């Protein structure tokens, strides 16, 4: 089991930027593919971005392509989500998730992930 702790969420203005972090502990971080999901009020948790164990493969939901960047530093057991040009539709609780995976594989389905953090709130205000 991997323990995940997200941080970095806050209130931000439309057009602003934010970087979320997710620190992992408990297992060898480099063996885990990572993902970011978000959940808006009253809606289901949805895929945002994913990254392979080594960081060489990434995938994004269409609405964030060109605005968000997922990255990881395995020596720091941390995955990041750099978000720019934020809009109110980006508001929600952001969760990171982990799943053991082979190299160069990303997972985009919520059900593929085993371990989850508690989430961090991002609010984009106009």
C-alpha cells in the first residue's frame, strides 16, 4: 500500500496558475504509475492526468491539454500537477492516485487505481 498526501490547493483567480504536489510513502515510488483526478461538487471523480513509472509517458483529459503538466521526481517520491490558465470548470477536489504498473504504462480509469490520497481543494474564482 502507498500512502499519498496532496498539497498546494487554494483559491486562485481565473487565468492564474497553481502547482499541486503529491508525496508518497510506504513503497518504492518508482514502481507506481500515478494519476490525478478531480471531483467537482455534486459530480463524480474524473480523470485529469496520468504519468508512467519513469515519467516518460503522460496522458491528459482533453479539457486540460496544453494547460496542465504532470511530472514526477522519483528521488523525492513526489508527483506534481502544474496547472495554468485556470478557469472555473477546474474547480474541485484534486486527488492523486497510485497503482503498481510496468514501465511506459499509464492508467486513466478510476477503477485501475488502488491507492488514493485525501485530496486538496482547488477553487477558481472569477
